[in-house]
């Protein structure tokens, strides 16, 4: 994992934020910056040193794998950080203006109170939002390789699943089929709990699979992804069982065209808000605006939902190297729903589709 470049980039961002140290408490952000993927720990970075605090389960391995990092045992109430900060201040010749940034979106009020009580007399605390998340929104070559591999696995699995959907099979059985295929692949697990919805249930975008059985004349919506070496994929397809009815064909065509239009509109520098607006205005023009009830898409990587978010309120920028989904959908109560979702990477000339499963 190319953590040295990421650490250097973080230090440049710290200068831009006017902070001399940065405390990272998000597990995924810790993993991105340091390579540490344990379930308990946080990292502290200055311009000159980088520290990982973790418990005894991970200390030995971390010290071997992270030879450029100072790995220290974690203690209650941030006392280990307090001791380290005192030493850092000594190194910086008793700097009384040491501003420590912390991830305000990834620390509870209770934890913040403990942090402030422990180190508030040593440093000035500065809440920082989305520093690492914004870095993560542009993927490096290593990440792109892993994401592409994750998408290829999901592509293969969803195609096999769709080919085995027949009348009489239940949503839960389809979900178990997905899980079994993932277990027997090179994937590390599911990216998220799979969504399988048949008939009227497909009008609920995040339906939880039930014992409801597929019937001839049903639409079936499948949304699944895999976790591969830390990186996630996310693909949705909707099929019709039996001879396709006219309304399904109409709705499906609108959703597919909405995705194609937004793909053409997506250029480097566009905001998530403007791209979402493009899809939304098209679906409104077809008379189904009230039934497009979620955002158009989201970034994807270490998390299933990450920057850039492609929703009506998002000022996130889609730039070269951004990896994201486009997933327009129409959901009509007492009828059903259609969603088509693919993963794209933004290139100089626009998006390139990574997911290749037929639609």
C-alpha cells in the first residue's frame, strides 16, 4: 500500500489547514493513511513524526509492518496521546501555539470531552471535517487496480445470480446464492448486505430480503457488491420474469436513459449536485420525478458510500481519478421499482464504466 505518498499529501494538507498535528480516529481513514486495518486504534501525525496507538492484539504486527511509524500501546482517556504531545512540544522548543486538528465527524461528544480534558491544556484543539475523505476521493493506481478487481468479481457473480432467477425462488434464497458465490470466489466478503426485491417489494429501494417468492410477471431488483482487499464494489440490476410488460419496459427505458444522459454530462469538475440535477430533471420530464426518491450516486472505495456524493445537496467535485456510482431509479408504490447501477471512473474525457454486466 502506497502510504508514504498519502502521508506526504496529508502533511501538505495540514499546512493548508494551519494545523501542526492531526488526530485521525476514523478506522477507514487510519487504514488509508497508515495501512493499519485493526479494529481499535488511532493515529497522530505531525510534520516530522507519525504515531499509531493501538492495543496489545495489534502492537507486534504493526511494529513489523509499519517500520516508519512509532507504534505505542493505547491507554484510556488519551493519556498516551498526552504523553506523546508533551514530548512533541519539547522537540518543538515548547511551542505554545500547537494546534491539533481532529476529525470532528468521527468522534463522539463523550470522546471529545475525554480528549479535551486530557490534552486541552497542552494544545489548541481544532475541529476538521473531510480532510482525509477528500484525499480518498481521488484514487491512486493501486486503489484503481483493487477497485477494478472488486468490480470484476461482482460482475461475474451478479450475472450468474440473474441467470438463475426463476419463478418459485425466494428473495432470501437469491440472497443466499449471492453469499455462497462470494464465499467461493477470491473476494473477502460482501461489500454490504445484498438487496433482493421481487414484485411490489422492489418499490422499496433498500428492501431486506424475505421469503417472498418470485412469480411470473414480477420485476426483480438485485443490488450487491463484494469486498476485495479492503475495496468495495456495488452493482444493481433489475430484470423482468416472463414476457416483459409494457409499463416495465417504459420505466426501464427511462431509468437506463437517465443513466446514459448523466454519464454524458459528467465531466471533470462537475459537482455532485449538478449531476444529480441532470438525472432528476430528465426523470421529471418523463412524469416520474416523484418516484426518484434517492440520490443519483456516491463515491466508492474503502467505504461503500464516500466522497464524492452525487446527491441534490452535494458540492463535492467529481475529478479525474474519482470512482463513483450512477444509480437512477424509479419506485412506484403498489407496482414495483427499477434501479440500474454501475461504477465509473472519471477520466480526462469523461467517465469510463468499470462494471460490465449486461443491462
